[in-house]
C-alpha cells in the first residue's frame, strides 16, 4: 500500500518540490492550502490533478495552521504516514514588521500541529522545518550542537517550534525531527526574497525594463544551496530509523555582494553600474554569517549537496531570463484588473 503524506505550506517553494518528490516515490500526497480569493497554487501546476481525475494522488485541502480543530480533523481523515510542517511566515525582514503574527503562525502553530497529532491519535512521523536563522549571532560554522542566538522575530519563532518538536519527541515518544536548513533557493523562490529579487532584477535590467536594483546589507555571509536537493534531505530524515535533528547546508560561504556580482556577470553586466543602497532593506538586528556543517546528515542519511552557490546563481538567472522572455513574447498570459 502506498505511503501517504500531509504537507503544510505545499504551495511554497519547498512544498511544491517536496510534493513532486513524494509523488515520484509513489506517495499519496495531501496538501493544506489557505483559502484565498485568488489562485495561489501556481507552483503546483506541474503536478496538479483535477478533483475529477480517477485514482489521483494529489489532494488539496483548505486549512490554516491557526485552526487547531481543522488540523485534528484533517489528521484523522487522512491518517498520514508522514507530516511535513513547511507552512510559516518565512520572510525574515517582514517578521520585524509583523512579530506577533510571525510568532503565532511560525512558532505557536508548530505546537498546535504537534498537539493535533497527539490528540488525533495518529501514528505519524513529523518533520518540522527549522531554520539556520535560529543560530543568529553565534559564529560559524554551525551544526546541531551549536548554541542558538536568534536575531529576528522569525528566528525566535522558529526556535520555539524547534523546542516544541523536541519536547513532543521526548514527552510522547513521537517520531518528530527538526531539519535545520540553511538558505536554499531556486527559480520558485518568492519574488521578495533577496536572491530572487536579484535574479529577477538582472533579467529586467538585461532586457532594458529597469535600470536600478535597490539593496540593503551586501556584507551578510550566507550558505546558499539548491531547494530540490534539500527536500530530498527532509524525506531522508523521516526514513531514518531513529528520530534526530539534522543540519542541511553546503558548508560554503558567499556574501550577498558575491551573489549580486555573479548574477550580473552571468549576463555580461557590471553590477556596480546598477546596484544602489537603500537603508529600508536593513534589518534592525543583522545576522552576519551563517555557514552550516552538514556532517551528521552526510554520515547518517547519505545526503550531500551537489549544486553550490555559483551554479545556483546561474540556474536562477537563466530561469528568470526565460520567464521574462516568455512574458514579453506573450506566451504567458497575466490578467491584472
């Protein structure tokens, strides 16, 4: 009998890649989506199955991580083998503007989901999407034993969810793991996140549609990997016989300036001619450097990244150039009213 999985945040970057991975592995996949007056499932277009399709294996359910009753009902109805909690307010800079909301939907909601698993009495394995932002001010390299020192409401909320997951594992013998993922990007990254903001701007500047890219702190150091490889790591964590927490990273470091430079150079442009500073994009408290040591994941799970930052930059720039060319050629129809 095929395994089943429930994914919160299935419409996001990681959720869509994870859905594809699990479908390829023969899973029946259930995704929880928030009710919206506009379509918000664009990232699932490649695997979407109409509700009338016979024997379909992708099912979408309306729900919200703030609604504990719906979580319990969904878990009882689906009785999934695995639950992946990827839903969150995941923009670090925005978390300073919406700290209480971020604390609820990114932090407390994880506890709400864990409690729903317990109350529904389903024997399911739970993956919690933790974040390198929990390390914050602690110097790199960071691994599973590194002390936490979050520097944003987002990091604080993720730390709450991290400890909630560990507590339910210890208190209720729940198979629950934290994946402490360092920055992982792709062409599906949201357009307001810094990497995608850069690659979209490069495509538009190359096409003559804009001239300036406004940026904040260019000195921040990050460890950037490729999102499709990271969802494979998520899955591997739940296949391991013993529930443990794992760092997924590349153990390489680049500044935001490096990312910007490589993106512009890939299309033959000089970044310094187009990038300007805007203090509005600075965070009230900055995380200077995040660089992950993924040794435990390599040893226990056989997981290792293949796409490193320079190749990732090229993948994202090429995708945004193609996307813009399709839009300008009229091959993509966008209706704004």
